[in-house]
């Protein structure tokens, strides 16, 4: 009797898993077909340099005029920064914030009403691990990414009832010209490829992670190696240890940064 009961339970379990697997397969196929026909807007194809918000509203209007709607918006434009806080002009902080924060905010707000009207859309913000933790000599960049994380977290909550998905992607180092095009404390170009950036993930690999996150409508995704990922948890669970490590890093990097 126990054997029969166990066999029946096992059959029911396997049957349930089969139905679940079929459901996920159909869901994946539907999403794949949706992505193939979707209107997707991706910003940031100029090696780390973005545009100020004044140009965004007219661009959004042209997009809607041409296509009628936007299914997926990927806010990817951004600029990086290298420098000490003491030496950095406030205008530099403003420039980084304008491109990395106000740019995505302005474009999202310009396209959001049409998504709400259709009750369909997906907004993706490419943030950074530095939107969750801060490292020395990246203050303007980290601040802009922290602001980005906060804004899109709020947007996600507000858009839940409108059936608009919001995903924040937080990559670690990526092999792009972001560090080469970074601005320094006086606003000039950094001009060097950081070692960590050169050893980072390929853009194609990160793009696949973003695509997978969009397909699954994930809310928050960290695309980073073990050490940056652990640092995020360390900042929350053992902040004193994290702060000590960052102070040590600042001492080690200060001389080359100022030379």
C-alpha cells in the first residue's frame, strides 16, 4: 500500500513538473517571438559618452512618430569619472549626473505615458555594481549610479499596477572604452584603459545577460564576478570591514591617481 501511494505521489510530482516545464517552455517561446517583433530603443552607442537631457524629448517624440510605441527601453548611455573629491569641480559632478541620471530619467518619462496607455512595456536601466557600493576616486560616477538605482526601484513599484516591467542591471567591469572616455577632476578626458576594465567581461557576454533578464522580466540583476558580488553583501552585512577595505584601497591608489 505504501509502495502504491509512493508511486502515485511520484507520478503526480513528475506530472506536475512536466506541466510546469511545458508552461515555462511556452512562456519562453512567446517571449522570444515578442522580442523579435518588439520596438526596442537602446541608448549609448558612443563609447561611454551620452547627451544632455534637453535633446531627449524631441528624440522621444520622433521615435513615437516613427514607430507609434516603444516596447522595450534600454537606458545604457553613460560616462565614467576618475578623480579625488577634493580636486573635482562641481561642474564635473553635474555633468556626470546629467548624463548618467537625468538622461535616463528624462527619456523614461518621455516614453512612459505611451507605455502606460498601452499597459505594456519594459524599461531597463543599465546601472553598475557602483550603484550598490562605492569605491575611491569614482565619487561622481558612483553617486549617479546610486541615484539611478533608487529612481528605477521607485518606478518599478509604481508601475507594477500598470503592468510595466522595470529591470535594473548592475554590471561589474566590461571591456569597453568607458574608462578611456571618463572625465577627470578638471573635466578633461582620462584617456587610459584601466587594468580592471581591460580584464572585464566582453560587451557581448553582458548583452546576453541583459537579454536573458528582459526575457524573464527580472527586477534586479548583478552581472559581476565573485569579488564585486561579495562586496555588495559585505557592505550590508559587515560595513565596518567594507569601509576598512575601501580606505586601504584609497591609500594604495592615491599616489598613482595624483601623479
